[in-house]
C-alpha cells in the first residue's frame, strides 16, 4: 500500500492508481482483521526462529554457548 502511494506520487497516473484499488483494499481489510483487541494497532504474527524455543539465546547472542 505504501509503495502504491509512493508510485502514484511519482507518476500521478489516476488510472494506474484505480487499477490497484482492489488489491490495496484487500490488504487493508486483512490488516484491520489483525487488530484483535480493537485498539487500532494491528497485531502481527512473528514466525521467525527468534520467537521459538531458542529465541532468548538468539536475542542475547548466547546460542553458541549452549
């Protein structure tokens, strides 16, 4: 969505912008559904290894010390 806005700012092509409307609305709807507690901040999933069982060691650099 941000890239779409930036591209439109650069080119000013309203027809190009209209052609991306549905995709942007779909992405925004997905984000809005991520706000599980209604506070206006979208909760995001983090499936990285840092959030797994070795996360604390990865975050403080001690994984190699285990």
